[in-house]
């Protein structure tokens, strides 16, 4: 009885119906029969099986690229639809990693899907047992607890959702604009070089992840209940249900924007007050507890727009670019500590080259994202050691990890600066990933030793380190958001790319420069060495048509705002809940959303809105 999961069912790319088909095909049924050792595939009813994961695997080691499936078999359904399988099924044994029982029960992460589908509070009265409670919602006070959520990125949105569903009086405060206005502000940046300081690729509704590639992969792992809860919530707000099955789910900017509008509408229907264009400038602290925030209209520089708002708790979901907010926290002696992160360059290749490196003979099947197999991506990582270096340098520590990051197939390089004197970049794409270029950050890890080497000390040393390279990149580009570039071959040779620069997807213009002038020599050497190693793995990666863009600095937060693991409160200030990427507890859209969701549960519990276990 129950559900059994079948793993690693491989179908050759030629036989498979393709990347946009998520059902149970004839070849898949045959593969299922093989794994089950069931003699007659045609007897297996497709309706008894559900694809829970489908990935494309083009690893060089195998003879033929394959789609690899994970499939759930509903035994009860199978027996109803085809009773003759009974004798065979009754003898089936689990085999680790091949056939496993899907455990019963509910994880904490599933709760969010449950509350979403849960009848409205006024319809339920004293009936629910969803969280193991038998009474209606109990508030410690006669009024609803008031919570400010600062930042409407994935972490802030999910925290707001959970808290609002539990009945808190939530105000979501966002310095940037709603997606409609934000789209116009980003348009003005890309077309007229006008950087709106508070509404740009980092700030605004949906946070940094809105004008992004919308990759939803996370190291937490997709089998984790909380990740599935986040993905299901996104589907509820308009994401295609294929993200629940796709091994490398992604949305693309065009899908994220309507999704965010639906998310906003839902929050408003739950009673959440959303204040766009409103920046939190300060915390109001009374006897070592946050009791409110000072806000101002972010589009207005005058003091007169400043306002004080009182709250029972403040969730800080500000992302990694809120440098002024980090500074403000230090003025209240909030515990903020340095955190390792990574810096580097963004490499861009023609997408066709990456397709042919990854798929060789099958590359033509990609057809700008319209074809049978997905637009090719890559992920490379190496540990670089001083003793391996071709030209060892003595200028600084070399042993460190180098890896590709935030790879955007069929995407474009975009400007993620939040200040005109600083220049930093990232990548985004649309859902079809149909541009001519493939870009990815190539980064090296940096830590306090690197910050100290440049004389940056204290909790914000990493931030100063980022800023130093962003300023240098802006100067090397010559201003106006022009990005300094160098072909990868010239970067390896250390010479400026004088002529025949390959075209770039970056819309604000590029300028040939020696990117060796950007980072200290030991970081440049580590980047050079790792690029050579990546070429061993992906022959053709080092190419005259590959262009390196400077600079990629905001791979993750340079600090951690420490919090308690039991209550999720700041270790130094009661009532303050630092969450998401900016607090150093997440990296990427999905993990930030998961962090926000758990923070919502933790705070709901602390406020007495929820007494279930986490
Ligand atoms: P954020 O999304 O950064 O949100 C923080 C919000 O807080 C912002 O909207 C900001 O305006 C607001 N805020 C800051 N300070 C204040 C203040 N004082 N008052 C009021 N509001 C404030 N990740 C992926 O997983 N997949 C991808 O494909 C991907 N692509 C990316 C592409 C780009 C161009 C960028 C920039 C990032 C990308 N990322 C991607 C990273 C991802 O966007 C972040 O990891 C994620 O958004 C972090 O979520 P968050 O909620 O912690 O913070």
C-alpha cells in the first residue's frame, strides 16, 4: 500500500518526448517496468504513476544524453486499475536509491501549503486540528500583534504570508517600487542610463530576484518539504507546475512579474498593508527591545517625510545591498559579523558554443529554447592550490575555491549597482532563455584575511572590500555604467583586448581594459588558474569569443546579522528578526523564501499565534 518512489529512470534524448513534456510516456513506462522487473510494460496503467522529477543529463561520460526521471507509484491506484499486478507488487522489496517507500506524515515545511488552503479564520471558529490545536486563534492581547516586515524580496514575502495567515497585523515596508513602476525605472536605466537609487535591479517588489534568471534550484535539496512548500506556493501564484518536477526549475523575469502581482494581491486580501517607496532609516529601541521603525519616503530627500511607526516585532529582510541599513544596525550595537563570500568576473560565451560543448551532436535540438532539450548550462568548481599554480605568486594567499555561479543560459548581463559611483553586474534571463549569450559569474572565495590585506577591518570589512572593487570597475569602464571587459584568452595572457571584441549582451556598453588591474594579483592568479582548469572540464570554454566582464561582487552577503537558533531573534536586540540573504542565512531565491517561511512560523509562535511544533 501507499506510495513507492522509483529513482534514476533514464530515457535517451531521442526517445523522450522532450523537455516540455511532464507526463508518463511509453518509453518511461518501459523503463519503470524494467526497474520493477515487471514482465509486461503495457500492463502498467500510466495513471498509477506520477513524474516527480525530470532532469536532462548530458554528462560526457555516458554514451547518450538522457532525461532522468524520478517517479512515484501509487500502489492502491495501480491495484484498482490493474488488479492483475497484485501478485507481483505484493513481493516488491525496497532498494535504497532505486525503489523506496515515500514516508507518511507531514514536515514543518508542508504547513505553508496547508495554511494557504485553509478556510478563512472567520469560517473556522473552534474546529481546526491542522496544527494540533483544537481551539481558535488565541492572541495574548486584545489586539492583533503588529509586525513590520522590512523588504519584499522572497524572504520578506514568505514571512509576511505566514504571519498574515496566522492573523498578525503585518505591514510590509519596501524602499523600492511595485513591479509596474520598477519596470519603468529599470527601463530608464537600461535605455537612458538613469539609475534610480531606490528602484533598480536590487531594490523593489520581489527584491533582487525579480529581474533575474529566476533559477529556483537550491542546495537545500528539492526533496525537502519546505522547498516543495515554497515551490507549491509559487505555483499557486502563477508559476507553471513544471517547476515542481523539473530538476533545474527556473522562471525567468517575464513569469516572475505577474506572479509577484498575484502574491501582492493575496497579501492585501489577507489584510497586509504594503508600503512601497518607503525606506526604514532607523529602529526605535526601548529597553533593549525594538518597538518600532523610523521610515521615510524613499523618493524624497526631505526630513519632513520621516515617520515613526510602532510594532511588536520587526523582521529585517533587506537583502545584501542594503548597506545603509547595515550601518544603521551598528549604531544600535546589533551583532553583525564578517562573513566569507566570493568575488570575480562574469564570463559570457555565445550560447551556441556552450550548447555544442555540452551536447555536441545534439546541440541543434536546442533551437533557442524552442527545441526538445533545454538550453545548455554548466556548473564548474575547482579548489586552487598554491603548489598547482603555473606561475606561483607570493603576494597573498592563493588556496581557495573557484567556481561558476548564477549561470544564466540564454540570458543577459545586467547592472546591479545601487550607487552611480560603483559598478557591479549579475545575470538575468526570460523564461525561454532565447538570447544568443550564456553568462555566468566566475568567482573566488574571499575571507577576513583578504579584507585585512587591503586594510579593511571590523564587521563591515567585507562590504568595504566589495565597494573598493566596484569603484575601481566604475573607473576602469570610464563612467556612465560602461563595463570593463577583456576576452578570456587575453585575460590569461594579461593583455588588453585591443581589437575585435566579441559582442556583449550588456546594454550599457563595454570598454576594453586589463582586468588584472582590478583585483590583487593573488586573486587574479586564482581566477586565471581556475579558468584553465574549467577548460579541461568544458573544452572550448577558453575561447576568443568568451568575454569577461568586471565586476561581480555581490554573490552573497558580506555579513551575518546573528540570530538565536531557538527564537530566531537577533542575538543582541529583542524583537528584531534578521532573515534571508542580507542577514547571511540564505543565498538565492528559494533558500531566502524558505528562511522567510520558517521565520514567519518562529515569530508566530513567539507572539502566541501558533503553538504547534516546528
Ligand atoms: P532581496 O531579494 O535582496 O530583497 C530585499 C528587499 O529589501 C529589497 O527589495 C530592498 O529594496 C528592500 N530593502 C532593503 N533595505 C531596505 C530598507 N532599509 N527599507 C525598506 N526596504 C529595504 N537567485 C536565485 O536563486 N536564482 C537566480 O536566478 C538569481 N538571479 C539573480 C539575478 C540578479 C540580477 C540578482 C541581483 C540576484 C539574483 N539571485 C538569484 C539572487 C536572489 O535574487 C537573492 O538571493 C534573493 O532575492 C534574496 O532574497 P532576500 O529576500 O533575502 O533579499
